[in-house]
């Protein structure tokens, strides 16, 4: 039997359907509109101010405007105006260098260098085994006093340190002091820089992580596998002065050491936006390392390195030794721009495995050990026998002084 509905009911249903469609469409349109005009009054004021300055310059400035430089400086000034030192503008060449480094593909001499202002010299803080620098006779702690026949000064050290990296098979001439003797060597730049350096003291391994990039987890796994073959039973991680890398690669590195998460957030790291929405999570697999561990931290342990130290402690894997960390529990992301550059921008807060956020608070060590100002200044080349923080960690692991 055919059922019929009244004409009135038909139009009522039709009206309701149209109303729902209109409401949904209006809601979507309003969200789109709001996104397009975010903070419109302030944006209009900013554009007006820049336009006013531009009008004056183009009509009154005596010199010639370098458009490329001007645009770059405007972008740089905008990023600096955020007041966040972790958000900044990168030129095309700087962005390319960043991408190369974060991929773990930076090519150099095998030297991790730092500048000592008190002596106006560059030190070799780490030298990779079998690297061109090592083959040229340079060791950790050596002083580099000239690079390409240019003496190191307070004004040029950044430029000179940059010369230690570069194109494969190019070379750099170094004058350095090794074991009290001055030497000069031409070092070929054909080595992929490492982010993990290791050594063994008795049955205790020491692992320095300088950055959390795409290769760090593999370097760490290889170092631990090698130590396992040499009867190493405990590990000291050193992330003092370490801030580079990303949360993603810090989580990959942690995954080498810890098992599947089961407490707290259930993740090695959770990224949340400013409204508290979860943007991403990073988890671990079942494999883990059973050795006893200690982690060295200081006021320059920041970002991914802080997450690494915090999660190791949250898992009960490691205690922290040193001084309070920087307190940077935020994540940054590089946003590509049409000019080939990029905007590095803080976009999320990082929530660790169990602990609450340490943003703007830092991590307080389980064992606070202060170094002198002189020791801190030369920490990168401080001998383990003179390093009170290392000695404390070693003593806690081995019972030896």
C-alpha cells in the first residue's frame, strides 16, 4: 500500500533541511572568515606603519634601496618583534644550512668547536674518530689559533668556526697547539659531522650528545652496541650545553633506551597548542637498555635535551646530576617562505612522559653539583678528572671516587 504525506508536512521537512544546510554553511563560512581576518585591527595598524615608513623612504632617502636586503630585514624584524628568542627568520642560505644539519648531513672536518673569550682562541671540544681532523693530529682540547692564516679574535670567531664546515673535498688550513707543540695542517672537509661522542672508563660508558638530529638515534644505538661488547654496565649521558635538534628526534633517541610507555601521558612527548589541543604524540617501542644511567645537565641544557633528561628520569632509568636546566618545554617548526628562506616559529608546548611541564621552570637535578665559573667556561674541554659533575655521576654508578 502506498503511503502519502501531506503537502504541508513535505514543505515543513524541506524547510528544516534548508535551514540546517544554511546553518552549517554559515558556520563554516564564519570560521573561514575569522581565519582570514585574524586580529584584523592590529594587522591593519602594522601594515599602515610599515607603509608610512616605506613612503617616506622612497620619496626622501638619499641612497638606493636594496630591495632584497630590505625584505630580508623586514622579515627578520617581524620575527624579532615576537620577543621569543626561539622564533627567528632564516635567509635561504641559512635555511639550507639548517635543513642539512637537522638531517644529520652536515659536512666538515670532524671538529665540534667552541670559542673561549678569555683566551681569544677556539678549542676542539670534540673530534670524531677517523675524521680528517683526527687524521691530521688534532685531538679534543687542542687550541686552534689560526684558520686559513687568520688569527682568532672576538670579532671573527663565528666566521672562522664556520670554515670548519663546508663543501666536500675542500680544505681548511689550521694552526693549532697539540701537547704543547704548535702545528699547521691542511684539513680536508669530507666528513659527515657526528652528534654523538663516546668513551669508556672502566665498566662505565660516557656518551656526549651535541644535538638531536635525524642521525642521533642511530649514532647512539651504535655506541651502546659497541659498549655492550666491551662489558660496559653503566652509562653517563652528557647533555650539558645541548639545545639543538627537534622533539621528534629527541623522542627517536629516547626510544633506543626506554620501553613502551604505560604511565602518565602514555607518550614520550605530547605537543599541545596554545588552546591545549593535542597536535602530535611520540611513542616508544618495546626495546630498551637495562644499564644503570646518570645524566649530566646544566643551565644550557634546553629544549630537546631537556625532554631527553626528563623522560629518562620519568622512566626511572636515570638520575640527573648538575645544575637546573633552562626551562624550555616548547617546540619549534620551520615554515618555508616563497623567497627560499623560512620562519622558525614556536608552535607548541612539550608535555613529557610523567612529569608536569617544566616550561619556564627547568628541571632540578637529583644531585646538584656546582662548577666554578672557570670550569663552566671551559666545560667543553674540561678533563673528567677535573669535572665535579662527571665525578659525582661516576661515583654514584660505581661507588668509586
